[in-house]
């Protein structure tokens, strides 16, 4: 059972949940920032309007006071600024609007000298919050204090409702975004769920099946195509593995069966057997088994991509060394350019070269030609003989495992049929190719591998 803390951890959420949560959080933060900015703009606009209009009303009243020094009731000119009052230097009320009759002097700060204008927001009993504009006016009768005020109860009364509407809008918008994103991600991941179900069936054994590629060309369809490419490669590997196992079992069964039969016959009549001959026959079968097992180990290492160290090798020198290592039945002519260097695993390349030379010697009538040259970025090794050659339809089949042409079986009964397969795998492991190419006479094998430093 998972703990509650683990379930609440984002690492345990599905892709759909994580994307929805992230998108909703980002949108919610943007909406909150937008609402705060909007509220500030509205509030600033309201107070800026009061500031401008209050300044005009205070200026008009100051002009009136400067010219007439009024007493009694002041007439309201602006419907919002209904609170008007004029005080003398001692703070006594000289004149006021009707809404302030019977009230004492307003306790609102005013500039300390005539000229500047003061702006204040004060709470006033009976009116709530009031926006006041004050000035000091110099008149022939002395200094007068002018106060004009506009109740802002409408704004403050509905501010809570306004803020509530904004918060509600944010919540509704965030919920809508979460629902839309969740639905969109669910629809976008539907092909992935289909592929997952199909892959589960394929894992159950149907390796020849492919996943469905969705119609829109997007990242999901590219993923499906990549999965299908991988499945095709896996199917090819499994098919070759099955064929390899079948071939190996057949090739190993033959010498084992022969060896067992020889020993059983010899043991039935031990006194009539030539035991040295039996031992020699058993040894021949054992040598064949050892050759097959050794070749299979090399193929397994090459197929598994086992890392082996590589060195800079002069191919011309390598060919001359291996060609002269032991006496040959057929003369070999070697033409090798100087300085053809490749970065290779020496013993692997020696095995490849030995396979090609032995194969050419086995089928040649009178001569074998070996040539090493540089061709652009590649080093080219060519082995040619003057034998019967290889039919075009067999030039690819000879590289299959345990495939031996009739002529090869007649000339060498102990071969495993893996030499050319190993040679091609070695070439591929070095980033090169090995093919049976066209030839005017005999067989012609061409190896290409990248040169060192190119």
C-alpha cells in the first residue's frame, strides 16, 4: 500500500495529471496577476478621477472665497463633491454646504501655506469614507481653509462584491482550463494507450504484429513508426535466432551422432576393432565439433558487440605477413599500396584475411591475387582466384550460416560453413562491407573498411 504522502507526490502522478496541474497552476497565477493588476487599475482610475475633479472644485471654491469671502450656505456645483466647508484661521466654520449644516469643523489636514493642494481619504461618521481636497487661501480678511469632499461609499460598498466576482472569475477560469487541458491531454494520449495495449499483446508472443500509427503526423505518430521499426528489427533478430538455433542443432547433431555411432559399434565388438583408427575418426569428429563451437563463439561475440581494443594497422604489411606465414598450395601475388592504415582489431582482421585466403586457395586452379589499395575514405582489400567462380544467385547465399556450395563440400569435408559469415560480421563490426563481386574469372571478394583518420 502506498502512503498518502507518496500519492500526493507529483512523481507518482500520471502524465495527464502532471500536465493538467502544471497548466492550471500557470494559468491560475497569470489570472491572479491579471486580476490584481485590473483591480489596481480600476482603483487608480477611480481615485485619479476624484483627484482631478476635486482639484477643480477646490480651485473654484478657493476663487470664490478669495473674491467674496462667503458666509452661510455654499452651493454645490459638482454632484459628487457635496461636502463643502470654509474655515477661518482659528478653525471656525464660516460657510458650508447643506449636507454639513449642524456639523463642526472638518478635521482634515491642509497644506501649511497658501497655494499647494492637499488630498486625503478620511472616514467620516454618516458618510463613510470621504475623499477630501483641501487648500489654504489668502484673502484680504485673512487666511481661509477650504475643504471639499466626495463620499466614495459606492466604490467601497461594492468593493467586496467586486473582489468576490474577480476571485470567482479566477476560480471558474482555472477550473475551465483544468477541464480543457485534461480532456485535451487524454485525447492526445489515446493513441499511446492503444499502442501500450498492442505492445502488451505483442509482448505476449505476437512479435509479427505492428502497432497502429495514428493519422495526424505528429510526435505520437513518429513514436509509433519508431516502435514499428524496432518491432521489425526484433522480429528479424528473432527469426535469425531461430534459424541459427536450428542450424546449430543440425550441425552439432551430425558429428555427435557419427561419433556416438562409431563408439557404439566399436564397443559391441571391441576385439575386432582397429582402436587407433577408431580414435582417429573420433578425433576428427571432435576437431569438427571444436571448430563449430569456436566459430559460434566468435559469432556470438560479434553479434553481442563485445568491445575489443583496436590498433592502427598497415593492411599491406598485414597481408604480406599472413600470406607468408605458412606454405601455400597455390602461388599468391600480392600488390599492396604503402601507407593504407586502418583502425582495427588485429586478430579479427587476421581471421577475416585467413578465411578469404584459405577459401581462395581451396578453389583456385593455379593462382591467387591479393590487392590492397586506398579508395577515397576506404581501405580496399581484394582477394581473387582463377577457380570456377561463384554463380550470381549464390553470391549472397554463401554468407549465410552453415551454407556451403557443392564444390566447397567436395574440396573440404571438414569445413563448418561459418568462415564467410564470420568474415562479413567482422567487416560490419569495423564499419565496413564484404561482398562477392563480379569477376571475369574465378571468385572475387572485396572488403572495404574506413581508413584511419578519415
